[in-house]
C-alpha cells in the first residue's frame, strides 16, 4: 500500500475515533451553543440545524464530507471557523515543540553516547539521574520553577506569552511562526523579544525530550558496543573515538530517527501543561479552553489536526527508516 493511501486510511480511522468519542462523552454541544436558559423550541431547532437529529452513521458521513472539504464548523468559544483558529494557534505550538526537539536531540544524543561509552562510571550515573528526573518531574512544576527563577528573580528570559504586550500585533503574520515572521519584517528587536519568551518553555519541553532520547541512545549504544565487530576494532587498535562514533554510533542512527520522530510528535500533542503555565497561545491552550466551554467543533477539529500531525511524522520517520536502512524495504 502506498504512502498516501496508508496516511489516508489512518486519517479516516482517526476521524472515526474522534467523531464517535465526541458523540459519547457527556457534553451537550447544543447546550454550548444556545445556553442553559434557551427554550425547548430553540434547543430543538438548533439541534436539527446542527444535524444532531440524524442517525449516527449519517452524521458521521456528513462530518467526513465536511472535514474533507476543510469545514470543521464554527467555534463557540471564538466565533470563528475552527480551521481559522487552528491556523492561528498551531504555529505557536509548532515553533515551541520544534525548538524543544532540537534541544532534546542536540543534548540528548551526545549524553546517551557518553553514558554508554562510560557505563557504570559517575558520569553515566549522573546522566541516568538526569533522565530519571525528566521522566518523573511534573511539567507544570518545572515550568513554574523556571518562571520564578529565570523570569521573576533573575530577569534572564521573557515572561508568559509569545511577546511582551506592547509588541503584540506589530508584526504582520505570514507563516504564524513568530521568529520567522519577525525576520521577514526585518524587526530584530521583536525577534529577540520573541526568542527570550520562547527559550524557557522550549527548554522545559526539551528537557523531557532529551531524557527520553538520551535513555534510548544509551540503550542502543550499549547493544552496539557489545557486538563482536566493535571488540575486533578495539583489538586492532582503532582509536576509541572512532570506535564509538563510526563503528557503534552509525548503526543506531536509523532507530534513533524513529525515537526522535515519536518524541517530536509527543511534544506537539503533549505540550498542553507547558502552554497553560506559560500562557502560550498554542493548540494545547486552545483545546483546553474548548473543552472547558464544551466547544465540540473546536475539540474535534484540534484533536483531529494533532492526530494527523502525529500520523504524518510517524510516516515520515518510516520513510526515512527505509531510505537509510535498505533491509527494512
């Protein structure tokens, strides 16, 4: 089955799951629109207008038809089309998660290699503790501590939000990615302000990412370092640096791609707490607000988009895996 067909069928499955979950959870989408003081006649008329009087399979077919044409419905919370809202909020999440995964890879991979090459040493123990902290530490707590120290006390980074309030709206949105948009506008003052606001939440995300990546890298490396060809290279007098980075690290690049892809997708869909702590106007914050307001169109639309991105990144990882490892084709 081709790449496009696989993605489409997976997306269709995701569409069915999100739709039926949206219909069985105890939230009344009609009530969210008309309010709890509306008369029965208004309630019923709105229910019919929303197509909720139709049998469930018919509703699903109509929903699929709308989604495939880019119609996710209107958001009760914002009064705008859900697709427009997603286009406004998702780039903020994408920007933060992308910087987070870059931090995770740049620090996590070398840490994993160093830990494996010095197995059992104090350095290995420290790196394993760092990884354990990344798994066990609550994200919101680490975010609050970061804000208290680096923003409130030492003034090293920007505060909550993507910009200081007096810069809001000064840069015309082009891509939605603020760092790129400020560069396009040639405004380096606002660019730097955006960097100072982004660095702390991205670092918190990157910390959790690097913990996972370092742990997996260490595990892959230990497996490779126990192989006979590595022992043979050492017996032949090959320098340890070449043994580690050429003989042992090269084979693990392929499985690491899958690990990094999954970690990146996890950051995109799991940054809700970080966005809440840092008042970050991303898709996680939007989804949380929609849930609190029983805004089902926004909930389904954002869940679908997050799931679609997860599928896309996984498929891209699979393709890269097969390109780099012909045995997997």
